[in-house]
């Protein structure tokens, strides 16, 4: 599917770089599967990113020894 869309997908240039095509497709499908508005999809994605940051910050590898 990516090969079909890639020629029409925006390329990096002036301004903000585009989100990767595969990531954008995943977000698009999740948005439609769960009937989310753009804002709800973005909020769900950011919530997951925050949870991953919290988990990685709490991992033993990131704790400093006393």
C-alpha cells in the first residue's frame, strides 16, 4: 500500500517535515476503526507517548544508584 501512496505523499522541503508515511497510515486506520475525530486521535497518540515516557523513566536502567 505504501508504494501506491508514496509518489503522492508530501516530501520534506521548506517548513515542517512530514510524518512518516507508515505512521500516518496507522494513525489514519486507527482513527477510522475507532471513529475518532482528528483531535481525539492526536490526544490518544500523545497519551500513549506520555505513558511510554513514564514507563521508560521508571525502568531500573534509568534509576540512579544511591
